[in-house]
C-alpha cells in the first residue's frame, strides 16, 4: 500500500517542475500545447512498420529536457506507466503477423515484431511529450491553455480538481488501510470479505470531504471559473519556437531522414 501511495505522490513532483524558470517554462502555454499536439499527431501518423522514420522525433523530447532542465530519469520512469497497455495490445501483433521480414544472423524477425517495436516507440514518444508539457507548464497552465483554445470549462475544471484531490483520496485510502491493519496485524492484505464495507466507508468519506471542499470554495468566491493566471500573450519568440518545431515535424514525417543521410554517406542517392 505504501508503495502505491508513494507512486501516486511522485506525480506531484511532475507538476512542481512546472514552477521552474527556464526558456521553455517562460513560453506561452498555448504555444507549448499546440506543439505537443502536433508532435503527437505526426508520431502516431507513421505506418506501423516504419521504425527508422521515428528516430528523428527523439530530438524533440531531448531538446525540451535539456532546455527546461527536466530530470531524464523522472521522464523515463513516468513514460513507462503506459508500457503494460502497449505490451498488452502489441503482443497480438506477434500472433497475427508471423510472416518473416528478414533475418538477423539465424534469428528471424517477423512483421509482428517490427510493428510491436514501432508501437512501443510511438507510445514512449507520445507519453513523454505529454509529461514534458505538464513538467514545463504545470497542471493549472495546462488547464488554462485548454481554456484559451475554447475547451469548455467543465472539462478543464474536472482535470484540475481530479489532479489536485487525487492525493486527498489516496491519503484517505491510506488511513483506512492503516486502521484495518492495526486491527488485523497478522493478516497479509485486506480480507476480501470486508472489501465492500471498506469501499462503502471510503465512498461516504469522499462525499463528505467533497461537500466540505465545495462549501469552502463557495465561501471564497468560486463561481465555476478556475482562474489563477493572468492572460499572457504569445510573443514573437513563442511563434518562432512553434513554427520551427512544426516545420521540423513536417520534414521528418515526409522525408525519412535516417535513410536519406545513409544514402548520402554510401553514395546511393
């Protein structure tokens, strides 16, 4: 239980990184959101057997990590969260696509394996791009950028509130778990017979706490609009940053840069 709680609380570190001061952090949040969305769209648009074409897209997260001074280890660990889902989906490629594409020595490489590797790379790149957006913008900045592009406030408010109070919920879960284990010290885990009562108790506590939080927000003037930022406007450097990256994404998408460079080196072009 403590390991699970620690993993959840580590998510707060990602949001704390959004308060740093760097070239990327100081940019307009909408610009960063547009660049991230463009990056994700271009990455997922690659054919499932194209691995070499994805290689240049590694440059974007590397540059953002360097310019924003984001811990590489944190981004890699957070990106691995979606790995079980990717493996669960991609393993079927190994089953249904068993045609051999080529051999590495005596080891056959199937099209299913190639598509699985491609899916893994796409997942790592897109997840890391989303994590870097939060690391350089913060959850409030991310919500504000969504509001600036006319996403309804009911969705942006849910994102912010869910993120902010998931830690409160985890704390409540921890309290219930510790109280149970103090009354059953010799058990390994919670007996399945009391799962229902404990979940019901947790649900009632969540309703009660949510009601107190809402009343406190109303007393402080909350009217449905979650406002914490001034309306900063994009400057010329923000537009240049966006145009450079989008131009790079377009070139990297329609020109296989690794094969092009390889052709120049070997003289086959």
